[in-house]
C-alpha cells in the first residue's frame, strides 16, 4: 500500500483522507471588537501540510485559465496571494492600505463588517486586458474584495475569478461579488 508524507498533501487519492483544514483555524470571539468572531489562520500557516494544501485548493480551479497576475489585499491576502501566484506561474500585485505604496496610486474606499477603510494599488500595476485572480484568506461582507475588483477593473484588468480560503456565508459577502466567479475552500454557515 502506498504511503504519503504528511508534508505532501494528497488531494486526489480517496484512499487517504484530506487534512482537516478547519481544525487548523481557530475562532477568537469578540476580536477586534465585541460581536466579531475572528478566524485566526496562524495555526494553519504554521502547519506545513495545511499551508501547502490550502494553497493548492485555492489555486487548483484556476490552473489552465490564463491567469497573468494574482492580486491580494493587505495583509493576509499577501500570504496566500503570493503562494497562489507561484503555484500558477503568475505575477503578484499587492493591494495596500493608504500611504504604503511609493509610486502613483489609485484608491478605493470600502466597508468592513465593523467599519470603513481604503485600499490602494499602483496605477501601473496592471496593463489593460491582463487576466487577474483575486485571492484572500476570508470573505465576510464582501466590501474588501469588491473594492479590490473595482481597483483591478479601473486599471483595465480582466477578473478571472476570486479565491478565498474561508467564506463566512452568514454575512452574505457573495452578494457584493455577484457576477464574478467565486471559489471558497471552506464555508462557515453560522457566526
């Protein structure tokens, strides 16, 4: 019988159970403010097999889809976005908080489930027609990702899809992204 190394996740052979990614994500109640249940991915990031599997499951639906660039929002979108970009042999574009990018930028304000914020992208980060995959760790109300989509489209990019590790379905963020292909690895139905 074949054996698998814990550091080499097996996503196709049903004889071996998949690593339980959910068990590597911890829920922190009332952070960053009362009423918010924060999904802490740091245990998953520290687990080599969990991290490798998460990246593969984010990238897999977009293989062969002609992705030129992967974009990720600060800061956890950087972690998964760069890894997915590498897996897809694509470039990576950071979308950052105001004042963090040194060249000319475009900006977009958005709403979070607990306030508002603003994101920026370099004005020359995407050439018109480039195919962009947006990646983040979590989809909540969809405000952050919708702002990222607007930034990409403002620069003339074509959105291939959106990939998130965790989708908080009860916050219906999918509605804010209607019209974009959305892939979520894990879905949480209750808060």
